[in-house]
């Protein structure tokens, strides 16, 4: 008896669904892409139970007649391509004809639709191999997906928490909205609207709708007829990789080649540990790019990836560095005058122009006070107590001080704004902050929901008063999303670490001796003065014996 067998169609569809439908967000993605391909100008998404109970997507597109509505559930049934040549000139978001059949194999699915111009529509319900139909009056198309993975419990078991799945859904709708500004989108989660975007005039307005005026004002626009990039100004970088989007022919993709081109363009501008925001919109001949290399169409293959890389890199580099007298170029030049260590004189010490001989000839004139410090490069301070030479990473030291102050103190000194500050977040960021608002308040940030993805911030810890509080809250949201759920103290610890890193004195900021003394005094009062919150050393000490060995004197 043969051991090789042809699998039943239902099992084949479930296997295909495993490639296409990874989680509820995958269903949302496939359905809204179908709506866009149907020329919809309004798309409404409703989600219950993180998409496991219900996903409903409605649009005002062209709709389907009875024949197409019955065919669309079949595997590889599509109106997008007709022959193999069409695979190399794809102009639609969907093209394989796998989505609806894959969804129907792992959920209970209902479509209500009516072809534009017709009077009567059709409702088609599919559960396993059973198909029921009835005529109904309708406009547009609505697809309902209920009880996702009801017949594949192993798949359902591997889903993340409801909150995580909701974040993925929000991100999916956000990505699609960013590349379709002429379409209005509404997303409701468990009856609450979390995203409401009216049709926008252009991409910049859509970015403003999603992320707010503060993010838009921090971007520069670089444009050619087929390549438009909105990217960070030289002074507006993030400590995390957030708000980085790439779109090719209207499709959101992940591509390391294009990402690397952006980072290389910023090579001499980007501080260590910082990341640019960017929104890349690329249009190209469909025959020059292959979207059919990943089941979810998230990755692409360019026919000439080297040319694409160089084009994006040179476009950004030329814009960022145009004009040798620009402020940014001059700042970079001042910081990078040479490969050696930069030593900056401190108050009371001889200036560099006086030279070594002046020091030797008149030592009394330049006698150091009991405590002196010396700046090395733009991140370290050297000082001695007469017994030990210590090199201090002052950003790491200040980070430790702020971290323990936020984490351990029950009486954080706060300062109130005369006028509360509005902070607009992306829908995903808004949801995570709303879920943890009590924890955020516990570390001294007094804020309330204002609606429409906006918080009103009324007071902050004193040392945050003159900082970019909007960016700090966005960083908190990002760290919470990445860190997942946990106990109150673990979440508070994560938030304290994020704020401390963002608020600590930056490399390049020159400290006076008085400021260094105060920094060291507070550092000594810390529970762990030797390490920053991330585990890096705050200081390294050299004894006379260490120095003798280094100079090979013993």
C-alpha cells in the first residue's frame, strides 16, 4: 500500500492558512487589502476579543455579484492575475487568491456584498464544508470572521495575550493607513474607537493624523518623482527603533537593504544608541520587484538591490549634508576633529594655548584645587583623590542616580506646568499607556486621558520639567510594548529605567567641577553606584599599582 497520499482539500487549506494567517492581525491585513483593491474610500474595522471572537471589515468598494461571491472562497480564486506573466507586474495588494479560503478553513466566515450598480446583494456563510447563501439588500462589502482557529486549538494556544494581539492589529491598520491617505479608516476594539482617520490630502497630513504635530515637525522631506522620504532632522533621534516604515508600490515591507541605506546616510550624524524615524515611499516598475517571496508578502526581492540601496543612500546623504557650512555639518566637524582623544580644559587650569612649558615654569600659578576633573572626549571625566585615578562615564552615573530616585522613592518632587501639555501618541502607544496609567502616575507623571489618542500632562518630576515630555512618554510606551505584561514593580522598574536613560545628562555636555562633585555625592548614596541600570560600569578606577604595571615599571 502506498505511503504517500494526496491530502484532503480542507487539510491543504489549513496548512496554507498556517503560512498566510499567523494571528488575528493577519486576517485584518488580508481583508483591508481586499477592500483597497476594490477601490474603497471608507474602511471600517471592528474587533472583539483581540480578533479571536470577531473581526468585521466593511467598505464602500465595488462589491461582488453572486457568482464572484461564491467563487472567492475557493483556493487560488482571484481576479488580480490571469497568467504567469502577471506575477511579474503586480499592481494590486492581493494576487494569490489564498486569503479567503485560508481564513474560511480556520474560522466561521460570512460575506455580505453587492456589486456596485445592482439592487440586490448576497450573504454567503461558510463553516467548514457547509455553504449557505441568501439574497439581501446591501451596499459595499462586509466580511465577518468569527471564532478564529476554533478548529485548530493548537494554533490558538500559541497566540499571545489579548493586549499583544490588539497591538498587532493597531499596527497593521496604521501601516495600511500611512500609505493610503485618500482612504478613511476607523478601528474599534471591543466597542471603543482606537483609530479614526478621515481622508487626508497627502502623506504628510496622514502622518500628522496618526502621530501628531510634534512628530511631523521633527521630520524633513526628501522627494523625487518616484521616491519620497520623511526622515528625522539632525537633532531629533529616538533611543529606540520606532516609527520606521518602508512602503514599496503602496505595500508595507520589511527590507534590511533600505534600512541599512538610511543608517549609512546618517553615519556621521547619528549619536551612538540613537535611531532615526523614517517613512520611505518608493514607486517602481512592478517588473523590477518581486513580492511573491514571502507568504505574507512582507519581504521583497529587488532585481537590482544594489542600485536601490545606492539611490536611497545618496539621496539622503546629499540632502543631510548639503552645504558645508550647515549647522549640522559644523557640529559634526567640531566633535570629530581628529582620531585622538579630545581633552578639554577645566576652570582654573591652563588653556591649551599656554602649552606644557608654561605649566612647568610656573607650577604655583596653576595649582589644582583639592578636587579637579578633566573632560576626556565627550563622554568621560577623569578625577583623582590623590590615591586613585578614576574615569567616570557621567551619563551612566547620572542614569543610575535618576533610576534609583524614580524606582525607590515614594515622595518624588514634581513640578506642575502652568498650562497642561498635550501629548499625542499613535493608537498603539495610547492603548499601552492607558493600560498602565497608574504606574506612570506612581513615578511622578500626572496625566489624564483627553481622547483621540491625546493625554494631558499636568506635572512631571522636577528633573523632567524642561525635557521633551512627549518623547519620554513615547519611549515609555515602546518599552512597555517590548517588555510585555508583568507585576506592578517590574513595570515600574522598566519605566524608571526608560526615563533615566532618556533624561540623564548627555555625552558632550560639559560639567563644571561643582556639578561633578554633586554628581559623585549623589552616586555614592546609590545602592549600586558602580553600574548603570543596564549593567554597564559607571566608573573605572586605577590604583598606583595599576598604573605602574601599565607603564611597565614593575
